[in-house]
């Protein structure tokens, strides 16, 4: 006897156990027309056609005719835990004020750092919980959360502790990343190496307290060089952390190549990735996590070379990059639309990029991002007739119901004014 049987809908059933999908594999999406999925004790117990499921018994049967069923989405790059907001900078950006000038006026990342330092654990927790609810409402059931708005020992640990508490209490599964090397604080201006050494002193405690699984660094002009980033990440690997990197977001410094050389699980952004970096992504296991929402919000013309990465044989994942400065959105569905329009990804590639590959990009390829018997029943039912529809119809939320580990975690209930003509 199943607990729940969802039937008579199109089912996206990607398989992720064998690793991320690379190159041409990304255009291969396992789709079951008139499909069905059964849930038992919080696990997926059946995946097949509605005809095959016809004889199954279930405590609850859901006729999902005309709808789409998919795995819960995975958002592999976010900065969820932060204080304050930066809406007032938008007018400055519209006027063409350079980011460095905004920074000099006390804005930019340093504004968020101040707000995060001033915020209590409770403030950060409540704000984070609010944003998680919104992420869940858009179909995300697993996501990565970075620190990086502290730039000092106390606040970085406060962010990581908040993420752990959120993971304990919110339905979304959170994978934590330590991004202490997100910027150079004002008191370390001109001394980036000294700041990196200070951040490295946090790693033993972070590892001992299990506050993060990954370590990340912002490798970019005016922040940390490729050489500094490589030394930092190699030391993090020696402590037993997986490593990720903000690479080549603006300038082609060689961060993508370095990420591939040291075996980073992902290289993120990559708008300025070189041809050599793209080639290396096709020859290694490093996943390209692309963030088109950031390019869109910053009103830039050039987007990451997604097609070239896939054609080179690389693996691509997609993410919101949710943060208060350069991508203030929790809407991963909008990111899917940008991936179609700006990255030129096919619908099949988009779905694999927000499920299978996104899960592998945060070390959850064995537990998230797919529909396989025995896995947690993380599912999304969509008010859409097929998988092509979500990136096509943009700017709205298509989620009908979200299940996390077999339990209903989010459901859209709309009420409408009824006007009758007499």
C-alpha cells in the first residue's frame, strides 16, 4: 500500500547516480508521458506509467492530468544568510555610477557586511527562514548557502551557525559553504595574503563543528588573484573540505583553468572564461555553475558561454545566485527562462541543469535531483502541461505542490474575485 500515488501526468525522471550529465548527455531527458510516481514512508516507491500503476493501492491518489511532475529543484549557489538590503543602490546603478564609486560611498558588499555584523542570530534566522519559504514556493527542495558577509571570525561563524539551524528546522536541505574570502575588508586593504591567513585559521573549527562542507573564494580583479586563490583552496582541501570558486566573472584571469587543475567541484559565474578554460571543463569533472540572473540584473551584455561549455563536453548547472547586491531573486524559474533566452540552452539541458547537475555541484548527486526508487520523495507538481512550458511562460510561479521527503511542504492556493453578470 502506497501512501501517495500521483498519476496521469508528464513525469521528468532524470537519473543522477552515475554522475553529472556532460556534453551531449545534457540534451537527454528521461520523460514519461502519462506517468506516475508512488510514495511510501517518505521515499519514492514507484516510477512508471499510469497504466503500470493502475493496479497499485494507495491511501491517497492524485489525478494530475494536464500537469507536470519533476524532482525537487536544486539551487547550487546562494548567499541566503545576510542582513539588510541594498535597494537604494539601484538608482545609482541606473545613473551609471561605477560599483567602485558606490563602494567608496559606503555601499556595495561593505554595506551588507555592516548590516550582517549588526544583525543578531535571531534576525538572520528569521530573515533566512522567510527567503527559504519563498525558494520552496518556487520548487527548490535542496540548496547551497554561503557565508561571506562577515569577513571576520565572529560574523562568518554566525552566518554558518544560522545556516545550520535553518537546515535543522526548514524543509529545504541546506549545504553550507564557507566564503570568508568573499572580499578584502577595509582593515586589510593592501594586505590580502594576511586576510586569507586569518580566514584559514577558522577552518579547524568549521570542520570540527561541521559548519560547512565546502570552501569558496572570490577570484577576480581587485579581490584575490589566481595564485592566492589556488594556495587558499589547496589548504582548504588539506583540511578535508570540498572546494568551489567564484571564477572569471568579469575578467578572464584563469580561475576556470585553476578550478579544473585542483579538482574543484564547481567553478561558478564564468562569464569571462577563456577558450582554454572552456576546453578544460570538458576534460575534467568540475561543473560549470552559471548564474544568468546576475548578468541580467547588472545589465551586462555578455553572458557565460554555456553552449561552448556543453559543446566542449562540460557539465552545466544553473543557480539564482540569490544575494542582496547583484541577484536579489529567489525565483529559479526565471533563471530557467534566462538560460533559454540568454544562454541558448535547450529545455532538456535546462531541466538537467537545475536537477541532476545542480545536485552534483553541491555533493548531493546521490540524494537529490532525480526520481529514483528508494530516494527521498522530493517532488514538484507543476501547473504546466509539459516540461517545455516552464521556461516559456516567464515571470510567474508555476508550482502547484511541493513534497519534501513525502510530506507536503508547499501548496499554492489562489483565491479570485467572482463577478457574475446578471
